[in-house]
C-alpha cells in the first residue's frame, strides 16, 4: 500500500470538497441577500406603495443648537409708550401677558389676506416683526414668535392671539406673550435629516396611507419648562394634507406631542 499516494488523494479530495462547500455557501448567501432585498424594499418604495407623497425636502440643515429663554416681563418694559400702541387700551396681566383693545377696529378685506394681518402686526404690535403667522380658527388668528426665522411652535410664552369681530372680521383686540434672553446653548448638535424623521412617523403609524406631506420646516419646541425659563429643542414640523401638524425631535429623533391647542392651517 502506497501511503503517500493515499495521503495525496485525501488532500485533493478534501480540497475539492472545501471548494464545493464554499461555492454552495456563497451561492446560498447571495440568494438570501436577494430574498431580503425582495421582502425588505427601500423606504421610498414603501411610501409609494402606501401612496404617501412629499415634495423636495430641506437639505441645508446639518447642525443646530438647543436654546434657553425666559418669559418677558412687560411691566418693566419702557416700550409700553411706543407709538405703535397709539389708539389702543393696553393692560398687562401678571407682568407676562400684554392685552390690548383697539379704540377703533382695524379693517381687513373680506378675503382676510395674510399680508394685511402681517401689516397690522408689524405696525401696531410691540416687536411685531418677531412673530410669524400660524393660522386662523373662527374669529381668532394666531402668530408664534420666531428666532432666526425658525418658529417657536405652539409656545404659549411666545404667542400672539388676535381677535376679530363677528360682523366684519375686523381686528378689535389682541393678547401677546414673548420670550426674551434667548441664547444658543453649548455646541451645535447634529440633527437628523427630514427623510429619517418621515421614516420615524411612518414606522410609528403617525403617517397614514394616502397622506401628502405639504410642508416641511425646522423650528423649535419647548423641551424643558420651569416657572422662570425654558429649554427649546430643534424640531421638524410636518404638515399633513394642509391640516395636521406632526413634530419630530430633530436631535434625538422621537415624535413630540405638543399640548397647546391645535390650529387649522390656512397658509
């Protein structure tokens, strides 16, 4: 018996066997990958399958800051003598809420154009250029304060509420709160991108089939609220079908429920 030949045959046999097993392994792995691709379509394809639409998403935000701010005390504000308030009966409640009644209603056109209301806010409300139109609900119009063109969403400490009379839809009074001493905290944080936030809404069931995302923007919501100050976090706002607002924490990525009263979006 030639053991050297037998040894060589065994080596060749095991080598061929190993090559065959490796071939079968990689073939199986490749087929498994193809199967996973089939059963796990891309997120965009899942949105299309559920007929969920969105337009071009913002791409110019990569990092942002948490903010700290304090409610403004109007009683210590010399601005109450501002000419903007001429023709208004002004009172301050608890130092934090400025309430004004107009001596004569401010006339608006029948179509209630946003530009007309913006003109009133700019010319007849203290710091009016620091608020942005939010929406209208019956005889009430709501604005929220902004910082660097980003809105403080549903923040009752940075809110301007305007009331209209029922006869002519003219402005008759308003109530104002405001945040001041706004500071950017620490270093800028990396924020998640809008598509990732949309995926969170979709996976959590907040984004229903056949929905259309009609507006996407970055703003701020209150994250921590004490009696004397607030910490605000960057948040993505998604307007669904021009009606519903959904918010996602732009740094940590979770859905945020805002407790302030919902307003119908008309802009």
